C-alpha cells in the first residue's frame, strides 16, 4: 500500500528477539542471585522524573544534562525527563519514603532501562538497560570494597574472563578545589595543545579533561597532576583502606590516576570495569561514592555509593567470549495429532502436561504428521505425543523419543508420569 512508511525501531534502540532470551535471562537471573546473596533489595523507579532531579543530581555541565536527555513537557506543562541513569532517582525514592528511618545502610539494586540521546555506535544505544546497585547511609571504606566485590563476583559468575577493574579517588569538597586549581594551572600552560572541547572543559569542568580520548590532548593529560596525590588526610586514609581490602581478596584492581566519571556527583572512590579488548565505549560498568548527592537533592547529608553495568555490553561480551549459557524456551514435549477426532484430546493432553510442569507445545490445527514432527524437531522437543485414530480408540498415546527416533504406545496417564520422571 502506498503512503504507509516502512517502520523500524527508532535509531539507537533495539528489539530483543526470542533467540536472545537466554542471554537476558542468564544476565538478569545472575544479577538477582548475586544481589540477593549480598543482601540487596529490589527497587524500581518511574521511567521519567522531574527534569530538575537530573539537572541537580547528574550535574548541569555534564554531557548527559547538556546534550543527552530525553526531555519533554507533558500535557500539564511539567518538564519531565526519561531517566538517563538510576542513582538520582533511587536517592529521590530514599528521601520520599523516609528510608533514613530504616536500619542503615539501605542496600538496593535495580534492573532498569535508561535513555540517553547519544550518537549510536557499537555498544552505545539511546535506550539501554542497566543492572545497578546503590548503598545509602554508610561512609565506611568497607562498603566501597564490598560494592566493588559484588560487581566483580557478578561478572565472574557470568563466566567473563580477562576483565580489569580500574580504580581512583577524586577526593571530596575539602581537597578537590585545591586539586582543581593545580589541574587548571597545568592545562592552562598546555592550552594550545588541547582540542576545542577540552578548551571549553577547562572553563566549565576541568576534571573531565582527564577523560578526553582525543590524541591531541594525550601528552598534556599524561603529564597532569593525579587527584590521588592531592587528597586530604581523610580521603587518603579512606582510599588506603579500600585498596587494602580489595588486595586482601585479590581482586585484579588497577589504579588509574586519570579515571574520572561522566557524572558530577562523585566523591572519593570511583571505578570502572573493562573487558580485555578495550574500546572507547567498552566500559562494562562503573560507579563510585557520592557523599554529597543527598544534600544536593534536598536531604540531610547522607553518604552513598553504587555502580551500574550495561546489560547490552555484557551480553555482547558473553557472545564474544563464546560463553555457553543455559538454553531456555525449549518445549520438553510436543503434542501432535492427526484427524478431527484427536483434536480435542490432544488439546486436553497438552494442558494436562503443562499443569504437571512439563513445558509443552501442541499442534492447534490440521497439519501433516511430517510437518508436525519437523516442527517438534526444530523446537528441540525431547519427546512427542502422537494422537491419531488408533490411539483414540485404544485410549493410549504414541510416545516418540525425538533424539533416538524410537516410539511406543502407552496409556496416557503413565506416559505423562514417565515423561515427568525423564524430565527430572
Ligand atoms: P555510567 O558510567 O554512566 O554510570 O553508566 C554505567 C554503565 O552503563 C556503563 O559502564 C555502560 O556499561 C552502560 N552504558 C552507559 N551508557 C550507555 C549507552 N549509551 N549504551 C549502552 N550502555 C551504556 C551511571 O549510570 C551511574 N548511575 C552508575 C552509578 C550507580 N554510580 C553510582 N551508582
């Protein structure tokens, strides 16, 4: 028909198809399991929030806020934004539900979709999914170490190999201003060697210069002072303690003095995880401490730390590394029938099998037996039940072992029992 466009998923978004279900289930179920083992509870926040939550929380000068937010006015004139990240919404929920009155820290995890209007490329989407955690209400270095440990154990449980955790400390409002002065002083001396973006960053967000991937800026970045060398006594001790605990459990942590994060709320510990082949968009996850964020959002000073991982990137790495994940969605039983008299008995038998806990697919309309067996094979069913005139008259069923290509007749009740045992 003319005039109807060829619809496609919007740029930067993707459909997850049934053949990928096993990867999603594997990653999400592993996340739920690990979060449970570490004592975290699930939180889900709305897909959109007041725009100002992210402007205040993530930071006015960040790429996320200046370029990447999906912001719209609703019909009541409110400015709303599709969440680009989960930390500010979780803290908003902590405040709104008076979670300060619960035993501290409050440990929460989420599996949520995020939205950033970024330039789509490999591993970078406009809609993507995160598994993340937030621990609110405890400033101890042990919390930092345990959050990083959880991230590591999660990726390890998935079977991913060759990953590295990069770690840094970017100080606190007490020591950072002095460090920023040093940084600005350093980069001002190298101003002419910096890319256009970095010359602008020098004015608005000098820390972000350290994160620039532009070749041209690398010499100045390599020579820049490191935040970890300019920490106040408290921040230095905190960093020593975190590192000490991570070393004790032998996590492969690499100190990266240039690691800064793309969101403004971080204090002290920051970290990212990279796969073996590093690309510009390769971080599988990242996070850090955000001890000033609660105040920023109108609450009492309350420390917090967390991380988020990108599920699409993790799945891509699972595929790249050829990790075998458990199959899902295969029926154990296929119920085939031939002839009108067998149609209802087959429908009923399939229902009975499912109610006994046997995943079952059934033929629902007339088809040749050859076509039905072919389908049963393609679906990967272990057994088929065949009901035709003969079986209906005898009150039996023909059971076919699809792998061995053997078959026999049995009363229906015992056939179901045997199947249940075979399924284990
Ligand atoms: P983030 O570093 O912006 O941190 O995102 C975390 C992870 O989400 C990244 O490492 C990456 O795997 C994935 N990710 C980010 N952007 C995209 C994208 N456009 N396409 C695909 N994957 C992406 C945060 O979001 C913080 N809220 C993490 C945090 C939690 N910090 C403290 N608590």
